[in-house]
């Protein structure tokens, strides 16, 4: 059984469920959607930002660093080939209370997150039609 399922809800909208949680994925109105949720690329970028944030927060907890104000922003570039693809991410971690002597350790923690590591390895994606 799959861990996650995306169910078509009409138009450009999908309801995605995993465990006891769900999100809505949609397209902006100018791309045929109703703008009721993030687009798939936005969800991917949010996964990266959220994963990095988790790893940084966990490191801060272990190192007794105050994580108040921790924010992770993420931007990306789309390569206009065929097929189009996201060819790079710019991630900025804002951690106001990090001591200078811990900056490199925080950067290492951020760079070791599961999503960051996965994107760096070009995972295999097997698609089948049931």
C-alpha cells in the first residue's frame, strides 16, 4: 500500500492524503486552477524548506541554541527545456540567535536534511499505470 495518495478533485485540484493529514494542490487562476492550494513545485520547495527547518531546529535543541525566530525561505528556478524542470533552489535560513562559533554547524545540519540529500542524488522515479 502506498504511503501517500493524490485524489483528483476536478479542474486542476488534487487532495493529497498521508497518514491522518491532507493538503490541497491546485494551480493559480491564470493557469486554469482555483488557487485553493500550492502548486506541485511549491509543495516540493516547501518540503525542502520545512525539512531544512526541522534539521536546524533539532540541532538547536541539542546544542541549546535559542531557535526563536527561525525561518527558512526558498526560491527556485525553472529551466525552460522539454520537459521543464526545477534546476536549482536558493534556500536562506534565518536564525537570529545563532552564536558565530555555531554558524558552520548549523549550515551542516541544514545541508544534511533528507530532502536536500535526496534532491542531490537524482532519485529514481518509477511511474506505472494501474
